[in-house]
C-alpha cells in the first residue's frame, strides 16, 4: 500500500500514516565520487561548449587556446579530473578566480563597496557547460 492512505476508489487522501516496515536508512559509507568517471570525450564536450568570450581564469589560459588544443589536452585533463574525483579532493588552485567588477556609468557615483558577493569560478565549473554534455548530467 505505501505510506499514503487511499480511499475505496484507490485515490490518495493526502493523510500520512506510519509504517512499521519502513525502509532502512541509506548507506552513506561508500564514496559516490569514486564511482564517477570523466572520459576524454566528456572533456572534449565541455571544452567545445565553452563560450569563446569567456574570460581566462587565474592560470591565464584562454578559452580559445583550450578549444584549439582540446584533442591534445583532453586525455591529461580527464586523468586529472578522475584523480580528483577518486581522492575526493579539489586542488586549492581550482577554487581561485579573478574577479573584476564592471560598473555601469550610472553606478560610478555610488559610494558602495564594489566587492562581489561571490567569486566567479573557472570555466569548467559552470552549470551551463555541464548541462550541454549529456554524459555529465549525472554529476549535478
């Protein structure tokens, strides 16, 4: 029957009932990241989906250069990503970003702190990049 009460017509009434045979709690002892694998084609897909006008990260590598060298660097990048996933650690350098506030002319006269509330992350971590690669949709 399940945890919802049903009337004679089989329609849920919305009332919650307790069940003595509840499912056991999920087992979180296994590291889920260890089971994720990023392939060379996944990395190629990510690189090809990056917008050409995207700014360089702290490493100074432009999106244009990434796109031009995608076939050569994808095996190394996929190995690096897989090592990070298997160890469950992200290098500190991947968490850094160059943040430059850009003001409209009307904002220049304001005397507020121009510091952004959050950093802009490097190219690979953007949600739009991941969503364009079907094989990486399970990573979200």
